[in-house]
C-alpha cells in the first residue's frame, strides 16, 4: 500500500517541522536534552504495549511479526537508562522520576488501547507504520546532535536507526491491497491522522511547547485522490438536484 506509506511520510514531514526538531538542532549542551526524561516513559511503555500486543495475538498471520517486533525492542529501555546514567542525566534519581507530560500520557494511552482493542491490521498502522516512522525521524535527527555534543555512546541510539525502517513496514503485507477510499482505507487514514497528532503534540510538550492539530490529508484538496468523505456529500447533492428535475 504505497499510498499509506506516502500519507504517513507526509504527516511525518509536518512533525519534523515542529518546535521539538527546531530546538533539537540548536542544542548546545546536555541541559538542552532534558526531554530524555520523557523519552524513558515513552520507551518503557511503548515496549510494554508491543509485548502485550504479541501476548494477546491469536492470529497466526501476525504472531511471528508481533513477536519479532517485541523481542527486538525488549532491551531498549534498559539501554536508555544505562546511557542516561553514564552521561549524568540521573544523578542519583530513578529513571522515570520526572513525571510524564499529559501529551506523553495521551500518546502512550493510544498505544495501549491499540494493542488491546484494535484489530491486528489497525495495530500495524498505528504501532508500526506511524509510530516507528516517527521514531526513525526522531533518532535520525537526535544522533548527529549527540555526536556533536560528544554524548553518542552505547547501542541505544544507533540500533534505532538500524531497525526502525524495518519495523515501520512489518505486517503491512498482511493488511492486503486496501484502496484509500474504501471503508477500511478510510479507517487507516483516520488512524494515521490520530496517531500523527498525538506524536506531534507529545514531542512539542517535551520542549515546553503546544502545537496546533495537523490537518487530515483526506481534506487537503489533492485532486489525484479525492476522498469519499468529500465525494459522498457532493454526489448526494447531485442526486437531489436530479430527483427534483425529474
């Protein structure tokens, strides 16, 4: 489903233009990286949600995929804690002592809900295509900054750049050939938009900013793929006029 990956990339491009990435590029010292205390919440609970997703899955088409994803993420929180400790971000405190922002909690709640309640194909859209895509952009931007500040050590950061591009496409081939304006395609579009907004707001909160909601792509006026949400009212209006004239 190339259209789905393309939509995800368009949302991700908007997120990369947000305050978090702008402030990240200007970081001059570890004091500009206090968002790592939010990252530990995200790392821990996202990994736990992936493990729960696998444990609840009874569909053999997805079991091996969900198991691989959970296994490859399992030790990432511990790697992050070790990095934080090495570079003085803990200073006797416990990782996670800094409370999560409300936006971080909202994003993680979405991940938990997806793992527990959503069909497996929808989980792939939210927890793989969008979540891992945002992660790829995040780590690709952070790694050069850490290198510049002489803080790049251990496996935690580099392993994400190696695996996230793979993780974002895991399971997508199990979703079938879904068209964007089909009922399932529209559901996928809404999930992408919802997840993108939650990550957009979460990352902005990590640098003390608030951001406006991203506009849904199915209303962006792209003529090559008008949405059913736009076409249906127009068609009803045409039929109403035709019925009046008949």
